[in-house]
């Protein structure tokens, strides 16, 4: 995609939230790739997961707008997307899964984010200070309504597709339910209609780890020179292990020691390579991510539950109004968002007579596959999107 | 077993440790059940797991000797073993798996423990203060050598069996390798010859969580009025989820909310039942367990690796000298100590022509099965032990 720049747009109206509050002002950070067709009918919205941002493809031109957190700025750019490349660069571009020769791909940082879109590190106009824990508790539907309002400003009414993995897939599903007449198709990867209780538990542990860190300071750590890095690091380690499969960890690290076959008999230092890797992952994550955003986005993704939100407990009823064609992709080794969850969506849609396609890709890397297995997702997605254009 | 009392014994000699240091004095907390035969040939040693203690069976008569940690004492007794019953009460007693009508069952708190045996909360004679992080880093072999020295004082040379689940099973394996002529049989339940890298990672996260808690104070929190409860609570939550299977969590909690179907839109309070359960587990654990013991015992169980320790990397070579009959039990839903690990031990022993029996019990509760599935383990263990007596 070459070099791209993250841009910012202020929504003209307040966003009404599920919790009953309204949020204003709301700024949205976004990037676009490809060219909008004259008929404005070639738009694909890609939605990022918990720790992503608007920079989905290409090389970052400049760091995103700095947050208000001390030292939260330029140097983290690399960490976010690996040497400045967007987090889904392998999937978005000419000839790629989301082909920018045909589609106009739009990517936004989600509501509650810390990479340019309004979130808990943004200034609360009521106090002149960052919101912190006064930021309203948000939902996936709130994220989607924010994207809807943002696209309104761009003059884009219909979407050829909404696509995303993990939390991004939840947003795609929410789009299809909330705005059935405005979405032609959704691509839901390594996602679910409702996270299983073990996933809810992992998220709770990560959040508790942040909030139990005294440096969290009830959420008002901005400008204090301290941030709950220790706690968020633990949360990230937990997340990281849940994103990988046990066999992948075995392949990658085995039980190899840091120092050949010599135990050093230490409690405080990493002794196994996998221990060292985890600490490194935690350290690089806390340099680029805001802990309060982690709390709010994690909470939103555990709340997400199509059946409860839209079907009075029934997934079938929740999906009754869907008009988008649906592509579901899951990965055999993903135990956080297991194929069984996608299968439940497939069954419900099929029973309703809705067009749905479900692919399980046999791959060993766990949940992270949605970011790694680009080559095998690409033909599936291209075929699915081409079919939509033909029909 | 009726009411039992934990007793204490001071070892006459220093214990020589794998790390090269010697530990002295060493006190061992222990309980016994049943009657020692005149020939002293009916002794079964049961070994506890990470958070256990010497109180394996019966009703506790009195709280164990108080540790040096502030407020660490009597009221935790119940939490340790559920209303005062030993942690393996369903398995030890007349007519039970470890039948006290025939066997003299001995249970000790392991080296490094916090329930009466010398550990990091014990007084370091060199300083007159608790060891804290100056306690030497210990191994499973060190635990076993301590048990060996303890049994010497009791005048017990041979063991009819060594039995345990999880870390307790590691101790049984270590016994069979270190003292092949003194162990007739081992019962290794939900255990492994070397924890897989994902398990190493979970343990590293739990330890880091304790050590990143500022209240840990480099391990010298004793007497300060503060302890790393927040961090150890997180570690315990992680542990708890790894001890259960995802389907068991689903059965037990589903996605049920604390308050019917009403979201409260809160970041700080538990919203799902499973979140509330986790916090409760964490809170009750930190009241009864010492964080430094958690660190040391967790480190020991990740170090444990029969092939590395005794076989130059080969499990077969490590097991060459084993003379004990081996019973392996694993549980189908245990993903922390999966059946595959026991199968590797079985294969290695069988290839060496050693007597070994392997049972996989199909049960849904994950690793916790070794504490829960008493009814189904009992006939398997009784048959195995009876065969030993007959032969």
C-alpha cells in the first residue's frame, strides 16, 4: 500500500451509548486504502481487535496523534504494527484479500481506543482532564454506531463488506444486525456471537490485574508519571498465551532454558525461553498501549452477546433480520474463539435460510492465526467478495 | 479418619540442595493415618500439590503452627481443606483408595511450604528474620530428599507406595528415580515428567504477578503489615482457570450475569458470575497461603524435568533405574497435565520392560479431577495396590 497517513475526523453529533449516556465530542482516527467508486458502492470497513488501531495497511507516515499519557507517542508506532506496517497489511492491498484495485477499504480506531479515536485518555470537556474511569462504559454496538456516524460524514451509506477478526468480527456481526439494509456482506474471522465463560474469565483476570496495580490510581494515572504498566503487562501475558495454541508454544520454545542446560536457580529472573519471551511481550505492549483503553475494550468484548442483546436469549431471533451474506472463518487450533462458536452462527443463519459460508482452516497457531494465516484466508475471502460483485 | 493432628519433626542433619546450598534447621510438618505394621512394610507416602499441606485426611484437630506472616494462622485452616477436612480425605481412610485398614499413610508438608515445614516464611538462623527471597531455590528432588530424611527419623526405610497428583505425582516419580530400591510402587495422578511450555508460561505469569506487586517488597514483606495479596490473587485466578476445563466453566457459570439480564455497565465490579467466583477464589486463597511459598514451589514444579535431570535429555535413560511398579492416572479434560504426558511416561517404561499401568479417566472437570473424581480413581488404585501385596 505504500505510505499511508492516519487522519482524524470530529463527529458533528453526540454518540448515544447503550449505557444511556451521550458522548461528545467524538473524534475518529482512520485510514483509507484504494479509491472510492463514483457510485460509492465499493466500500469495505475493516474493524480491529483489542489492541489494534486504524493503521491496518501500508507503512505509517507519521505516528498517530499522541495520547495524553506521559511519553505515550511516537516511539511506540513500531511496536503497534511491526516496523510501521499495518496490522493487516498482508490482507489489504492490490491483489490481496481485500483488493484495493477494486475496493475502497476504510479502517478506523474503535471508540474507546488510545490511537486517535476518543477514549478514556481523551480530555473530558466537563473537567478539562482525561476521562480516566469516568469514561462511559461502552459496547460493541457503541463502536459500530460510532463507525456509522463516521461513515455518514464521509457520505458513505452502504458497505460492500464489514470485515474483522476476533473483536473485529464481533463488530462485523453487530453491523449486520444493527444496519441490515446497509451491509452487503460480512467477513467474520476467528470470532464469536458471545465469548465463552473461560474467555470472559481471562479478560476479567487481565482487567483485575490492571486495576489491582496501585499505579492505576482509580483510572486517573494520566499526568502522574506513573501508569499501571506492571498490571497491564501481566494482563498482556495472559492474553498472549490465550492467543497461541499449546502446541505452537511447544514448537516455538519447548522447555529450552535461557542458558543452555544450566539452571541458575533463580526466582526473579526468567529461566526458560518462554518466560523471557513473555516478559518481552509485556514490556513492549505497555509502551504502546493505554491501560484504560484495555479495560474498556476488554469489557465491551465480554459484554458482546448477540442473543442477549437482540434475541431475548435466542441467537436465531437475533439474526432474523440479517440481510448480509456471511463468511465465517475459524482456525482449528483457536481455543479462545473456537470453531464451534462460528459453527453456531452458521447453523443459526442456515436455519433462517440466510446465505452463509463457513471455513475452518487447519492451522496450528491458535487465535493469532487471523493475523498470521494470510495466504490461506486470501483465496477464501477473494472468492466470497467476488461472488457478491457478480451477483 | 476422625480427628487428626499435624505434628512437627526437626531433621537432625542439614538437607543438601540441588542449588549447592545446605538448609538447616529443617522442620517437617506431617500427619499419619492407620497403623505401622511390625515389619514397617505398609507405608504409603502421599505428596501434595502446589497449595496443599500435610493435612491430607480426617478432621483437623488444631490449626497448624502459625507462620511468621502477620495474621497467618488459625482462621485459614478451614479455607485450606474445606471445613477442616483433609485435601484427599475421600481417598485416604478405611476401605478407601489408600486403605488405612492395611496401610500406614504418611503425609508431609513439602519443603518450602508455609504450613509447618521449613520454607521462605521460616526464620533464617543467619539473620533471625524470615528468609523471604533469601530462601534457597529448591527443586522437586530437594523435596523428596527432605521426605527421605524425615522417614529416616521415623525409622521407615521402604515405601509400599508413593502417591500424589500434579506436583505430588512429580514427587512420586522423583522418588522412583532417586531411591529405586526403596519404593515398591508409585501412583502418579494428573502429572507429568516435565510440564509443557504453556504450563511453564502460566506459572511464570502467576509468579510475575506476585513479584510485580509493590507489597512483595523483594520478598521481605513479613512483619510489614503488607503482603502481595493483590498479585497472588491474580496468580491464583490464572491457576484456577487452568485447573478447570472450558466446558466445566460453561456448565458451572455459562455467561450468567450477576444481576439477571441487566448489565450494570461497570468496569470495576464483577458483572458475570464467573468474574465474581474468581475474585472470591482469589480472596480466600490469599488469606491462607504465603506468597513466597507460591513462588518457590511454582519454580520447583516448572524446573522438574526427569529427562534433563536424570537422562541427559532422554526420558528413557532417566527411567532406566526405576524398579517401582507404576500406576499412571490422567483425566481426559485435563489440559494443564494432559493425558499425553502420562502416555509418554507409560511408553518409556513399557519400552524398558518396566511394569506400568495407565488409566485415562473420562471426566469433565479438568486438572481438578484428581481432587474430585475420587469414586472413579478408588477401584483403580485399590486394585493396583492389592496386586502389589499379593505379588
